[in-house]
C-alpha cells in the first residue's frame, strides 16, 4: 500500500434529468493522491468522479471523509 493512499466516503444529493424527486447516494473507495495535490484538489477530483459515476450534472455534498488508508 502506498503512503499516499486514502480511503474516502462521499455522499451526494442530486436530481437526474427526467427523473422526479431528489436522489441521495454514497460512493466509497480508495485513491492515491497525485504529487503536489492538496486536500481541496483531491476532493474536487473525487466529486467529479462521483458525479460521473452517478450520472449527476450537479450535486450537493452532504458528507465527505478522507483518511489515510493504513491502520
């Protein structure tokens, strides 16, 4: 396991075009920080990836956690 590997949890609330109501979903996983990447840049990258995975054009973050993956 790389020293720059992190576990993340991100919960988003969003609307899908053509689908009534509001959706809430959580995406989790591990990610390696890129050289020089700070927490804000990593959050933005994970937010973009989560929105793509959930097919959301716009979303509100309800929860975000990022922690080193080693115990």
